[in-house]
C-alpha cells in the first residue's frame, strides 16, 4: 500500500488509534481483574481475549497506514 495519508485522514486515524488503544488497555485490565478474582467463566474470558486480539490487529493496521514501509 503506497498511497499517502492526507492530513485530515491522519488526524482521523490518530483519533481512532487512540480510542482503540484505550479499549485494548481497558480489556487488558478487565481480563487481569477477572483472572485475579478467579473467574470461572472461560467463555467470557475467551471472548475478551479474542476482542483484544482483534483490537491489536486494527491498531497494527492503522499504524502501518500512518508509518509506511521505507524501502531501502
């Protein structure tokens, strides 16, 4: 993907990146609290972990758009 990101697009992407990163941190904290509390609901824990991985993929995708590969 070699298309350049325009300034308004960059602002929107950075805002979305911040929101996704915050949700990722929140899920991380929620998972840690559930596990520490000895939650037995493995289905809920698995769903939270899956959502966390989806967020990480979206974050990576946005970072790749904002910081394009430099071909050396």
